[in-house]
């Protein structure tokens, strides 16, 4: 890994993530009869919008049984497990953070999905997968940590089959102004590479994909943080929530992200592109 990639991985590394999730999961299971996948959603779908955003991305990708999906920046694998369960696809996930991959694979085994979902440590800029091996690729809240968007999308195009589809759901710059830090993806600007929507579109097109959809989701972002704040005020942190992966300063990070969105500087944006 490069020096920047090492710093990004260090930012996300917790050190006690598996134990914290196991403790929260044990408490949650005693209080609910929800499916195991749904129980984990609060902690393992680490992006604005949570499960609702994952469903949106999946529907936009037109998933169907038998398709092969590459989930780039898979984190704990929550989105990958949801895709496999709901849509019958097979998913390979890659992530820089070794702890995320190790804990994610353990969670996948715990819910008996290891035949459908495999996670591995790798860089999005140097994908280990073979050319033309995936029908779909997803990039959910990943590009904010990657400066070289052109190389990122060139690698994705390489591993997509002809006719394959890419879904991007990233935090992008939609206005001027300095960001408030820390945020979920970075402690400061040295590992934060939030880019304008147009930069994404240009990089995707230059890589050889056809952009079919661009939809800013500011309202989704604002509502997500509004609900998070209300839940915290009413009952405190849930047994399994994003505070576990964001760390002790989770409240500050969430507040800064909400403010950055409200001030019109950033927004989560959904983009869909296809390989000819």
C-alpha cells in the first residue's frame, strides 16, 4: 500500500471492532426477532442512508440471481451480504482495512453466507480480480479517500464485463467552502479527497463508461442525520450502530457531516454508468 493508503487504513482501524460488535449483537438478539442480516445493518452498512441507501443502489444496479458483483471498499461487508441475501447474486468485496475484512468475513460465516460472499484486503487502485470478470460493481462511500479518480475508474472498467454496470454512491462536493473535520472518512484534509460531481463524471467517461444517471441525494443525507440525532437524544446509542465503527468522536463526525451537507458544500450522490 502507498503511504496515503496506509493512513486511510489506520483511520478506519479500530482494534477492538469484533469484540464490540459481538457484544452489541448479543444484546440486540435478545431484544428482537429481526433476521440476522437486518440486526447487523446498523453497524455494517457504513454510509449515509444506511440500509435504505443500500437498497437504492441495488435497485439502480438492476441486480438479479446469478450475477457477479464486485463491492469496492466493502468495509464490514454489510452491503455485500444484503445483495447476496436479497438478490441472489455472488459478491466479492475488497477493502484497504484488514480489520474490516477479517471481521466482515467472520460475520459472513456467522450468517452462513460464506458461499456467496468473499471479502479480501486490496486496493481499489490495483484490483486483484481478473479482467472482464464482473457483471456489476459498486462503490459506496469510497472515492472520498482516493485522489486518483481516473485510475480508480480505469481499474473498475478493466474488471467489468462488456455490458456491465457501475453504481457509485459517494459524498461529492456540490458547492464552495471549507469542510468541517473530522468526518467519518477522514480526520483532516490530508486523507480526504472529496471531488466535485463533474470530476467524477469526467473520470468515468474517460475510463470508457457511459454515464446514465446522476442524482444528488442531499435530502436523504439531511434526513439520515436528523433521524440519527433524534434516536441518540431519545435512547442513546443502539447496541449496534455506526458509533461503533466511527469511534469515540462519532458524535462530532456526524455533526460535522450534517453541517457540511446543510451548508451546501457536499452531498451524497448516486451515479450509474455502463460499459459498452
